[in-house]
C-alpha cells in the first residue's frame, strides 16, 4: 500500500472513532439502565459485549453507507485515487470493528471481575460461558460483514441512483441474511431473529469460514463498483 | 513545472445522450485557458474527465504522456474547483485547510490564510453557515493555495459579488506571475473574464469548435461596415456570423482569415474593419442553428 492509502486509513479510522466515542458510552448507559430496570431473563443474561454487538451491527452498516456518500467524493477531490480510498476505507473498517468489540470486551471483563449481584445471571455469549476469544473474533467478523453491506448500499445509490440503489439493498440484504443464518445457533441476530427459519448449522468454524467468504465476496463487489465510479460535480 | 495535457478523441456518453464527441486538444503549461460553451455544452463533463472525476467512454487524456484516471501521480497534479453543496458540512474553513495540507503536498497554508483574509472568509464558522458567495470564495482559496500544476475553475465565481470576482481574477494573474501553472477557467461571464485568457477553447453541443490563442482568435473575428452593396459583395466570400443593417449601411461579423486579396478589396471600397469581442464571437458561433 502506498503512502496515500496509509494516510486515508489513519484518517478514516480517526474520523469514525470519533463517532464511536459518542456511540459506545450511550450504548453502555442504555445497557446498565435496561439491566437495572428490567427483570426480563433475556436481558439479564445478556453480557455488555453481546448487547453492544447487536447494536454495533447497525452502527457499522451506517458507517459503511456514509463511507461511500461522504468520504469517496471528498478524497477524489483531494487527488486521491479510488484504489487508495478503497484500501483506506476497508482497513479502517477492520480497525473500527476491532476497536469497537475490543474496547467493549475489556469493559465486559472488568464488570465480570467485580462479581456484582446485578450481573450474576450474565452469560458472555451463546458461544459459551468463557469463550472470550471465540466470541470476540466472531463478533468482529460479523460487524465487518455489516459494514461491507452498508458500503455496498451506499455505493449502489451513489453510482447507479434509485433503481441501482435498490438492487444493492437487495444484494446487501441477501448477504446479511446469509450471514445471520450461519450464526443462527450462536448469537441473537437482528435480521433472521424475526423469521422463524431454523436450518441446522454445523458449527462455529463453518460460521466463521462462511462469514469470511461473504466478507470477501462483498468486498470484491464493492471494489468492482468503486474502481471506476464517477464522482458527481455539485 | 512544465506540464502538457493531451486529449485524444475523448467521447463521453450518458445512457442515450452523447455529452462529448471526439474531442482532441493539447494544452501547454504556463497558460490561462478559457473554456467557454453554453449551458449543457459539455464543459463540466470535459473538466470531470480532466480531473479524473470520471472515465471517458472512449479516448484518453494524459498529463505528460501518463493517463490520468486512477493514476496516483497524475491526479495529485490536478485541482478541480466547482460548485459544491455544503449544506451538511459542519467542518470549518480551518479544518479544510488542514485536510488540504495533509493531502496536497504543494498546499501553501500561509497563502491560503492570506486569501481568506482578502476574501474576508470567517475561518472558524462551519461551511454550511457561509453564504453562497463565501462558499465560492472558499473554493477559490483552496484552488489557488493547492498550487497544483493544473488548476481548474469551473464557474467558480457563483454567488460572488463583483468586487470579490475582481479580487479572484487579480489573484489568478498574480499567482500566474509568481508560480506559473496551467489554469483552466470555465465560464459564462465571457466579457468579464476575456482579458485573463491566453488561449480559448469553445465547445458547442459536445464538440470542440474553436481552439485558438486569444490574439489570433480576436484577429480571426472582425466586422466589416460600409455601404450595403459593397459590404454584401465582400461578405459573399467570407464566413459571416451575423449581420446588422441601418438604412443603407450594413455591418457584418465575420469569422476566418482575412486574405490579402479581400483586404485590398475592402480598402478599395472604403469599408471599415472593426474588432469584435470574444463574447460576440462566442454568441454568434454557438447560436441556434449552428
């Protein structure tokens, strides 16, 4: 990667981390309030990490949409190639996902060592009682897929306008749907959660491999769209 | 900073509409080039190709022999200033200076700040709060201060009042004297800006109809005035753009080389040869039916 690509990576990471600096505290407060007030087993057994992860999927989807609409024209205007933008946006999204899940994992762990009665019923994730590494890796991977889906939607609209945008929404929905399906057994998921579709899913390893494949396919699609997308004037 | 921009058979089409057809030209550095054309003539499409905002449907545009599109080295040489929608822009002028400083190696922060002062730009206000004229002044500031070898202003003066436009023109001339580069100015305000141009490109309905040095262009366009019959006789051999008549006196606007033979004929008949402005030429060359 060249110097410009690195610069874009660092700058996009910093810009989006500013959004995270707003977003994370709000989600944390929301979590504590919910667990304090609600006596619902579904909530009381949910760890901070799993709770944050669920909202983070949508947060990352929105980051993906904004990346194409706001950052692509800005960088091209400043004499940056689409290739450097793509590299920067992709790597910064990975950094974002790692930071988002990593920071939350640290807080979740801190809560767990205090052994407070309020959090007695909390289970880290449906991947298992003490599955820290597996949970962290899985969550990071899933939010990256959501970012890429958002990126695809944003670019579809930016490049092809209304009708093409809807096609990209459909494509993104299929990607997210497949991804959720892969993880159905292990995580409470935003999209498939509302459908009563239950297919047998073999194991976490396959889910991880499947998510990586989906991420690669989406990234390739995004790259194909971005590489010669025209930047609008005005 | 000698740069050569070369366009070869550029064609751009959007769905069914052909925006540019078969455009070829060469532009040398150290010149101020005026790009003029009517609304929808294809000016912005052409400039978008030049700034790598889009890829030509066919044909190629190069800087010093290197294709521009997705070429890190080439795109870094070009600044494209155009009207931009800042209604959702919360960043301030200063923040934009910082961005330019980071991505444009030639960005001259001191000069940018001087320009901000000249244009009385409020540097700590978010861009969305600036008036259209101020936003244009901001665009112009970035364009000048980037100091890229190729600087394009696409109707950059929108909303700027006459004194601000004058300052802008003056800055271009002064900057051209200090750090010569290739300026391309696309404009509607032909009469106001014609004194800036060294060379002129006129595009009409997606085609390049004129590329001339300013001096020779003005020599090619002239008027012939005198007695009706005499003028008509001379004009029959010339490319007449327009004619006016008052009583027995007629005046025609002509575009083309004046041969020695015709010149002698004009003198013999006692007709008067006059200058025409770029604006008049532009109007006549691009009027309906042409």
